[in-house]
């Protein structure tokens, strides 16, 4: 059974970050090694009085133990980091892993043209070093602009613009670029895949719903990564993932009062167990 190390925040309430990743990888027959970067009583969208405990020292001690246990994950997936020190810890850890280890990076640090509160250009620079180690990255348009030092457009964003962003990102190292939140309209939103080796693009579209859903990007990164580790091409993985997400969004939109608590992925995990459950050697 393949193993993946996941570094991301862990909320007590709300299916974002590690919360959806754990059941998704389990249903896809992939063992998880969990490295929480921050503990939160809930995710930060739609809730007040949130308890937050950053885990930099815990990360350091965990990675130290795992190195001495000679743990060798087949892959690494990273998401939210609280500070640059955490990113540097991951860079150091990845450099010690075998070259065959697949690295997946969701460079969570901004949206809507702005860095998240508390982040600085030093965070962007540290993240840029991290994605140099990546095989696949999952930035949104804001993060793609930050990583490539490209001004965020004031007007309408076009697919031509995101294609240029993807090529700039590929110059930093990753072989596959998946940009989320691509140009959309009232009915659909886009996701763009770029393969550096073949210089080819694939555009995907998913139905747009009149709500803001929490954890959609985390779910996309987790399931796409899991599918790739189960030997699907990136294109196949992304296509399957978007189908899964669309079905979950349909369910979520039927209960708008539950949206702050995250996507109801539990109701659709059977799609994953049906597709990936086989007799595997432990």
C-alpha cells in the first residue's frame, strides 16, 4: 500500500485541509502520514472565537522522529503553512527523500488578488523555493501571480492569461500545473492543466453554484493526488476529481445552512471505494 505524507492545517470543525484528505486517501487505498501545521477549533470561514495553535516545533520533532525511523513515503502533499519556518522545514525534509518521491504542492497563501492576512513577500519567496521541488502544483490565479511575480489583472481574466501563468510556473520546476478558479461565467468555472514536457493544455469546466463552498480546493488537491498515485494520468485524475466535486457541490447546495461546515463528502465516498478498493498487500 502506498504512503503519503500530508502537511496541512487541521480544523476541529469544517471539512477543509486535512479533514477531507484523511477519508479521501483512505478510500483510495493510500496510507497517510499526517503532519499538522496548525490546529484550529474550526476553519476560519464563517466562524468566530477560533482557537489556533501553530505547530512549528511539533513539525520539527515529528520530522526528526520520522527521519530516524527511516520512513520513506511514496509521495508528499503540502497545503497551508503558518510561517516561512514551516516551509523551510518541508524543503529540508523533501531534499532528504528519494528522488522517486512524488511531490504535490497546493501553495495556499492568497485569493482574489491578495495575500492572506499575516503573510509577507518572504512567505511567497519561501513557497517559490518549495514548488521548485514539486511534480504537480495546484495554485489558484492569485497564487500563480504571486509565485511568478505577475501583477494580478484588474480587468477580465482570460484563458490566454492563465496559459502564460502556467508556462511561467513550469519554469520554476513543476512538470504539471493545475490552475484553479480559471475564467468563468455565470454557469461554469474553469480549471486548467498544463503539461510542461509536451507543452500541452487541457481546460476543464465545472458547473457554478450560487454559494461559496469551503474546502473545494483542498478536496481537489487531495483526490487528484490520490488518483495520480493510483496510476491515473493527471488528465484522468483531474477529470474524475471534478466529477466527484460536482456531485458533492450539488448535495451541498441543497442544504445552504450547512455550507459553513464544509462539503458533505461522506455521502459520495462510495464513488472512491468502488473505484479503488482492491486486494492490496500491506
